[in-house]
């Protein structure tokens, strides 16, 4: 199939492109940034919001993965107009282009953030049926909820098909250096201090980026049409567990400094990806520990 990937030069997008190419698809990356990795696919350097360019480029394509967005929530906070333009507005542009070109389906990268701070009964899992955050406390959340709603509107009003993929917290090769896992790895390697808010018992659900990319590809199946899927890891990992796992893999003790807890540093409810397993046969291939072993090994190779 012919697949266009907006944001295909980015962290997650580059892995999705790898998996799509391995599966034999013809892939075109559409991004503002040049691809950083050698991949046997086409590339167009352009803005998703340039509807004419996007429409002429995607003629005769079957699927569009819309992964381009402002994914860094701090940058979103600093520059809300521009970030929303690249996140919610860009989704409208992709949907309009899909309508004009009769694209079979738009595959939207979304996030677990749309559930909000997910407080409440910790024993109850979050599923795709769990409602959107009623009072989103971040612009990124509101922008991603808008993007999802635009997909639903385009289905109802213009019969444009979609699949929404809600990712957990990705980690692994090619991650931005300012995210928690690469920071911890590099500080332990350099004997530098790690700062932990609160007592480190707060948990998050991480998903290994290679598993996440496979999950994205699984969503091409017809069963995923006009459906929403959580694509997440299966373990809740506390901050202290991240450090302990890294200490064991690297073989070095971390220097930890505990500081005051962040406001609203919730413990985290479990997000279930059971629907993706049942309907698409996708589940993470690697345990957290196995994924981390692979990542640390590659991290050390690339940084030495
Ligand atoms: N990284 C995470 O923690 C995370 C978690 C959940 C969901 N997501 C979502 O997954 C997707 C990919 O995230 P990522 O971490 O790979 O981000 P990234 O920043 O690494 O990649 C995003 C890419 O989109 C491109 N881009 C942005 N605006 C564009 C525009 N208007 N036109 C063309 N290209 C544009 C950028 O140049 C970049 O290459 C995003 O939609 C993000 O919101 C990310």
C-alpha cells in the first residue's frame, strides 16, 4: 500500500516508517525536518498545514499516518498558538486532504493525556470507553482532544475513515535527550545526580518505541477502521524502579537527590490495551526490562 507519514522524521514516526517499510509498503515521509536515519522511502519537506501541497503530494495514496504535532508539552506551553496550529489545525488539514483525495483512512497519533490526570479508583483500568478529561489542565491535552474530535466529525459529516491511536509514554532508541529515560541513563553513566520529585513511588506506563511502532502498523488492519486503541505497555513502573533497572543493567549505583513532590503528581491508573490485543492481535513483544536492556546497549554504542 502507499502510505504517507506526516512527522515521519520524528522520534516515533521514524520507527513507524521502519516497520511499514519492513512490511513491504511504499512510504513517503512528509515533514518540516529532513529524515535523520537512512530509510528507503520518499521524502517531501513541507508543512502539513499547506493543504494544496499535502493534497497534491498524497494523490493516489491509501493511508495517511498523521504523526506531526508539537509533542513537547513544555514547548506547547511556551508557544501555544504555533503548537496548536501544528497539532489540532494540522489534523484538520490532513482530514480535508483525505476527503479531497478519497484516502482510505487517516491514522491519528493521540495520547493517554486525553484521559486527563486519571485520578479516581486506582483499581479500575482506563479503557477506550473512558471519557475525555472534563477539565484538561494542559493545552496539549485540549489540542489532542480537538484533533480526535475532528476525526469523528469528518467521519460523521464526510465519511472519512479514521483510526485513533492513544500512546502511552514511549521510550527507546532515538528518544529526545530531554526525556526521563535518556536523562537517567546518561547521568548514571557520568556519575551525575538524578533528581526525583517526592519519594519516587509515582508510577507511569511506558511503552517501548519499537513495540509502539508495531502497534501502529497493526492498526492498518480492517478491524481498526473507525476505532480507537490504547497502545501502551503492560507494566506500571515507578520512578525508583526505572533507576533500579538501570543500575542493574549498567552495573553502577545512581546518585539520587529527592526533592519536594510536584503538585498533582498522581500515582496513575492502569491503561488497558486489551482491545488492541483482542481485535488486532497486538501486544508488546518486550518486557520493560528486556526493552531497557536493548535501549541501554544501543544508547552506549551510539554515544561512545
Ligand atoms: N513522544 C511522546 O511522549 C508522545 C506520547 C504520546 C503521543 N505522542 C504523539 O505522537 C506523535 C509523534 O511524536 P514524537 O515524539 O515522534 O514527536 P517528534 O517531535 O519527535 O516528531 C514530530 C515531527 O513532526 C514534524 N512536524 C511538526 N509540525 C509539522 C508540520 N506542521 N508540518 C510537517 N511536519 C511537522 C516535526 O518536524 C517532527 O519531525 C505526535 O503526534 C505526538 O503528539 C507523542
